[in-house]
C-alpha cells in the first residue's frame, strides 16, 4: 500500500496484512473450517463424509493451536489475542467431537462452525498484525488512499458500506500502510458492532491528520459510498489495536458509538 505521486494504487495483500506473511498452514486450516460450514449446510452431504474429514480437521485444529501457543511471553496484547485463539480452538475440538457423535442438529453445528471460523481468523489476523507492528516500516502514503483501500483485501468478513468524507486533495502522511489500513478496517468493525446503522468515514487533513468513523448524518447521503469487507471485532481486539496504534505513533480513541485514529500523536 505504499504510495508515490504516480497515482497508481498499491497492491492490497489479503486482509490488508503485510506482504510475504508466512501463514500457509494456518490459512489452510482456517479454509477447511469455512469449508466445513458449507458442507454442514448442504443436506446432500452424508454424515459419513463429514466423519471422514474429521482427521484432517483435527490436524488443522492442532496447527492453529500451535500458532497461538508459539507466542512470546511478556506482551500483554499478544497474550490476550493468543489466549482468545486457544479458547476458540478448544471450542473447535468440542465441535468436531459433536459432529462425530451427531451430538447436535446440522443447522446448529453449521452456525457454531461459522462463528468459530470468523473468531479464529480474526485472532490469527491480529497476531500477524502484532508481528508486523514489532517491525513496522514507514513510508509516505496518501490518507485518502489508506481509507479507500482499507477494506478491500479481506477475502471473507462482513461487508459494510460507509460514506467517505475526505478532501479531494490527498494528504500525504508518513506511516506503515500495512498497519494503518487494517487498523482502520478494525475501527470500522468496532463502530459497526455498536449498531449505529449507516457509517461515515472521515479523513481529516492535519496536522494532526485524523481518520474518524461515526454514525452517518442525513447530509452524508450525498457522499461517495465505499464498500469495505472487515473482520469481526472480537474480545481481544482492543488491546491489540491499541498496541498497533502505539507502534504507529498514533492515538486511538474508542467511544461508545465512534472511533478515531489521530496520526503523529502518541498515546491512547
């Protein structure tokens, strides 16, 4: 997501995460959980087929557990995200046992699978962002470009349409765009979870530059619509996003029905 004055868009990595992330086995395990949900919802797939897949799914669960277990001690934000991820793997193990014994209806099992898949994926994404934050790379990038690209990299997640309130002249800021973009997408997920209805994303020129997400006003209907796909806001998101904001030298403000990122202002 680096930028210069050529007007070319940066290539967005999956979920806005840093390019070159080595997460193949974990991503394969997560994809298998999403596929399990689809199979559970397909009445033409016999129970025996689901049982045949359980060894692979249990191996994937072990891979995910290892991903959450291999986190360095002493970092509270990382510890909370990893702990949440391990609890979701525990739930996944119970779910797989229930599939084997037909311990619940397929509809209920599918709903549980969908919830776990998104919680696990969100946890894994947060860990990758925390890893990136520990070795962030700053460059010059347009603030409006950050806003328009923030929610375009995720292959899965909730689709949200926001109204973009940004100056036509893009302000260039110095930041790590592979952290700021996902951080903004998480901020959108946070405000959306408050149930405020339609959202507006406001990019404000500095100094200091600010990205604000809040409930849209009636006059915002005339603003351009921006479609974003965002991961869910989970229990361990707040300590992680605060740590990421700190690495960016930014202040993160989370209110009941709005949130903002102020660049170049440490703390928050």
